[in-house]
């Protein structure tokens, strides 16, 4: 490993170490950590970073509390009780590495072979070194099954790819030039708070700010208008807007002719969605929809910010694709502040091939992470290949976050499943492990970060020595590779070498993003213009080079080549018998103080909190529910409990359970994912967390 520049207990003068927030958030904040006497004493946002602007969110402001938490794991733990009991005894690293290596090698040598080993990880850290470098090399070289990491973003990403060619969108820093801002399916103040100052600047410059969401979130409360749409019907609203725009001649014919493919076909499709039909589908009044369309069509630079919640239903990929067509219809891509943003991630062209070394892997199966329960309990139902005999979990907590948690937990309970978990704390998943290995936090290791909400690459330098015997993920996999006899020279690469390899990129946008520049400044803007208008004169990254309203690729996949409304799997009109039994749609987006299950165990963020279920007054009245009632939320997949809050901040027939609670912090040992399914989206094989019909009743009734 490269020498790590950290302070020791004898250092007297405070120092500030530059870093990056590692969490699954588009803001990827640049941080500054003050270290005194070898201990981190303060964390703050970098005031010079154009997007961070000197502040951190409510969660990361508590990051030192999390790092120095009394329950932090600091030594390897060996299971000594039954699966799921959470009973462990301390062990040495030598004992842990020897036993894990021996058992994984035995599986590799068995008749079922290495494909019986499954890695399971996602966005517990977004840094390349600790999330997709040495770990990928390790599993590729062992011949383990691959994991399709779909649990968050793939549906929308594919929707964008089929339309504009990549997850490249409008630059948030251009928003002050916007004359209309649509925050569509995004709770910006919770999920993307560093965009909010740009929203305010746009409003100061005269823009109207509109939230489109089934829930009147804290963000919607701060907007000029809230449009409470039915869950999963966003594509229909976008098509209705296009209907009005075309009918009233508000489209940009020049942009359509030069830079789009299939404009006439799109016009014909939009004609199928008159205001009356759209109102019936979306629950948005005709006059509201028409007014929205006219304002959008008359604007010169409307900024549409969409987020991942809207794609978590059966038609989610098509919903994102349909909305992504809007800026091209009216030519808003031409100007700063115009366009649509789901993600900026494809602007970053790190050398991931060097990092992950796909050449080390033989041909093996790939298992979709959202079907973990099925893979562990009924492999013949679809995943194919040998049964999963070993599960290695890092950067994730599937016992709580994966859909259909009851089936996931049944799988984790298997006595013949060897489970290893790399963690900071004894999570719900760790309770099922045979070995728990203590991992470092962001303050204790090197990393380099992209962003999916802005255009700055960020370096993370370790600020303190690792707590106890904690090791970085990269080092744990490096050590396991050595114990298992994996001899490729790549396993000798230290973390700084991995960062340099990631930065060894030839793409024009990566020019100037070097290790030396990152060491000097902490962060570097990609080599793109300011303001960045990626599609002002076309240049779309599709096969045609145009914004593809008509997608030949979708047609070849057997899907509708044009934007359309694809109903959710559990859409009441399409599943009337199911809706009669379970008439409410459950949304379980993150609680303001949590990021999925991260931070749930930080006392200051959980203080005086409990699982809640928000329900509309009309729905509550017919069920005898009042605020403060303990209620059950159930469907055929499972049940969880919460305390009711009766509020008109959710539209009728929608309930909201802010999530995701650790199971061990819930009175009934369950959370919202007891009710979610393992079904997939139309594009990208993503999850359908919010495509979820339930019934709510007073508990015990």
C-alpha cells in the first residue's frame, strides 16, 4: 500500500484533509476534515467547490458521529450462534482470511464450481477504489457469478440511452438561466440538496418552479406549484404535454428537423393523448395539464430535473424516455438552463477496464441483484446454473434493502449458505453472516469519485488511521486473493496505483483530470465548456446522432419504438381484482435523515423517530385511522407496521412510508420491503419498489 499521509496522536497543529462524500447521492460533495491529535474533529463542505458551496446535508454533517460510533466494528467476527441470531465472537484476521479462503476454494473445486459464489454490492460507497476495483478483479479471477447491479438506476439510464444516447443531461450550474423549472419525481431538498441554491437563483431571475410528485414533499412545499400525479403515470403526462404543444404550434420545427429522428411519428403518438385521456390516467386535471404544457412550450430554457423514483415501476424506463423527449420537441437544449437531467454520470470516462479487469473472468452467468431472494431460495425459477453456495456482501445491506425481504431472509437463513459481510456495523445482513469483516469508512482510506449530479471529479485522501483493525475493502480483497492463491500481478496494485489507473483515460472530457491536479485541488471540473450545453447543436450519442423519438433498438427488442405510456405492473385499471383487495399504492422513498439504510443507527438522526405511514384523510376516514394509530401495511408478499400520519400531503389512494428502516429498529422486525416484489422494469431489468399495491388497517383490526 502507498504511504497514507495521516496525523499521529503526537501532532499538535490541526490540519485539514480534503475528501469526498462517498454516499449514493448526486451531489458528491467535496469535504474538508479537520484533524487534531490524530482524531477528526470537524467535517464541512468545501466552500470553494462550485456545487458543494460549503455546506453538507443533515446526514453527512453527522459523519464523525458515525465514524466514531460506539457500535463500530473494529475486529473480525466469527458466527457462534444460529444463522440470523447475530451472535459472534472476535477473531484474528489470520483466522478469518484462512477460513474464508479455504471455504471459497473448496466451493471452486466442487462439482458446482466457482459460479456458486455470488458477490453482492451496490452504493454503500460510490468511490471507484472501494466499490469496483480490487473486488471485481477478485471475483473475476475466482470465476464467481457476476452481479447485475440494477437496484437503483438502470431503467432510467436505458431510457436515456435509447433517447439521447447516454446518461448525459443538462448542467445544473446552468439553471440560473432557466425560465421554468420542473422538479419531476424528485424530492430535491432531501435527495439532491446542493441543486436547490441553483433552483433559488432561477426563481430570483423570474423562473416558476413546479413540483410534479404523488407526494407533497418538503421540496414541493417550497415550490410555486405542486402537481400531485398518480404514481407510475408520468409518461402519460409528458405525452399529454406534447399533444398540446404540437396542437398549438409551440414546437421548435427547426430543431426537430435538424436534430431529431421520428418527429412525425411522435406527433402522431402524442395525438393519441388528448387532455381528457391524460387526466383520466394521471389524476391531473385537464386545465392543470394544459397550463403546464403551454408554459413549457412557451419557455425558452426549461430545466426538467427527474430522479430515480419515477422509474421504479413496470413502465419506468419508458417514463424516463418519454420525458427525455420533451426538450428536443421545443428546442430547449439550445440554451443554458434548458434540457433534462437524470444523471451526469456518462460525462465521466474513467478507465474502468483497467480497474475491474474483465479479462480475468471466464464466461459465467449473471444474476440480477433485485432477484436475490429467488436466487437464494429457488434457483431453478430463473437464474439458472448451480445453486448459490457462498455470498460475499459489501457496500450493501440486502436483508433490509432488497425487494421481497421475507424471501431474501429465508435464503440468508440457509445453513448451507456460506456468507461473508464487509461492514462498519452489525447490520441486519451482518446478523446472517458466518464472518463479518470490519471495513474502513471514508475518513480512513483513499478513493476517487465521479458524480451523477455535477461535473467535478473528486479525490478522497485518508484523514485518520483506520479504527482498530479495520481495513479498506480493496485491501481485504487483496489479502483474500493472496490467501486463495490468485497470482496475477494486478493483485499487488495499491490504492494510489488504482486511482492512477482509473485516471489513465484518453477521452477529451477527462483531459486535465490528473492525480497531481486532484492532489493539489481536491477536485477538478471535467474538460467541458461552461456553461455546458451538450446537445445545443445535436451531437446526440445515439446510433443516428440525433434525439431518437423513434428507436430502432427498442423495436429490435420487441418494444414500442415510440414513447408511450406503459402502466405499472400493479396498475389498478389493469389489475382490478388485485386492486380490489389492495387498493392503495405504497411509495417508500428515503426518509430525510437516512440514505437507504445508511445512517439509521446514528442516534441523533433517529432520535424520537419511528416508522411512519402517511395516508390521505379520505383514505384514513374510511378505514377508521387517525394520526397516531398503529397500522399494518400488507399485501400477499408480507406485512409491516408503522404509526399513521393523516395528511393531505399525499394524494388519495397513495400511502407513503419514509424508509428504509433497519429491521432491528422496527418493533415488528420488518420494513416496507416486506411488501415489495422482485419483478422488473420494462427497460434495464430494474426494481419496481413503488409499483406496489397494499392495504392499510389499524393494527390488530
